[in-house]
C-alpha cells in the first residue's frame, strides 16, 4: 500500500471540489443581486446553474469520501508499508533517522508508531498523519525551526558546570572527574515536571549546539571536555552542523594550570 496512490487518485476530485466551491460562491453573489433587483428571468437560470454545480460538488465529495474510506490505514501501518515509505522519504529529503519500528530517532526528536491506533508520536505529541512524505516534511521544518532558535552556548556551559559541581558533591567524586552526561541531566532537571518541558532529547540537542559552538571554557575560565565510553547505553548521540554523528558520554570541568 502507498498513500501517494490514494493522494493521486483524489487530486481530480479535490480540484472539482475547489472549482465548484468557487463557482458557487460567484453564483451566490449573482443570485443575491438578481433577487434584490427582481430579475426573475436570470435568477431562475442562475439557480439552475447553482443546482448543477452543487451536484458536481456533491459527486466530488462522495468520491473523496469513498476513496478515503476505502484506504485501510490499519493494514498500512501493520504491514510496515508506512514505516518503509517514511524511511524512504527521510532518505530523499536528507533527514537523519535511526532506529527500528516502532521507535525511531530523527534528531533531536523521538518518533513512535502506534500500530494499533494508527497514530504517530513526535516526542510526546500525537500527530494525526498517514502520509509519510507529509510527516517527514513536518519533522524537517521543526528541525529547521529548532536550529534557527537562539542559543547561548556560554550560558548553557555555565548551567552544565553548576550541575557538574552538584554531581561531584553528590557522587563524592574527585575534582575534574569525568561525569556521565546522563547523570548531569538529572541535576539539570531534578523533578519529573521539569523533565516534561526539558526531556533528554532536548538535552541532547543543547549538547549538540554546545559541541558545534566549539567553545572550550566557561565565562569564569573553567575549561571542559567531552569524553567517550565503552558502554553504549551511556552515550548520547548528537549530530553536528554537517549531519555527522558523534557519541558523547562524559564531561569534565577543570581549571587550567598556569
């Protein structure tokens, strides 16, 4: 199955619908004028035209309803056709995607397919869409909007340093120790209600923007560096400005020796 086939079949009916509505709107104004002016002869003629146009409109609506009603969205999702065509659209449009059905990552978003209800989730937001191309377009536009949003890397680095210092005390680690970024997230968003507004994907996106900024120290002169880990579940995947992926696991803040 492919939604694009349904889409193509509905385009003529959609055009008929649009043209009929435009004609009815135009005829409505004419009929109103004729009624006000008492032009019965032309009024009867134009009312017949409106009735014929309305019939075309009704036929177009019925055709669109039948076509949409005959599309088995449940089978579309459960067969894997939707997922595959979504991946194809990502490749075509250059949208980075990782994962396997039903959960994917389109950095920094998490996409989940609800097969039973034929719903999509973009992070926690339910999206009513069964057209893969349209959904990928929406993701791409959201990514572009995020990338255009203002970001102060120095301010974020300072907040990260504060969370690092708290973690060092709580975890009883030595100064300048490598601390897992996943641990710092818990100190940046310590309460569950904060994590709803600032989830781990948002944290990963901010880390990516900090990484891309290429700054290496905070405003007060403390230097920092990211580090890797052999434990893949401890890594946070980010993309740089060229779409190249990196895996960040730890960070340490330290004072540079003079």
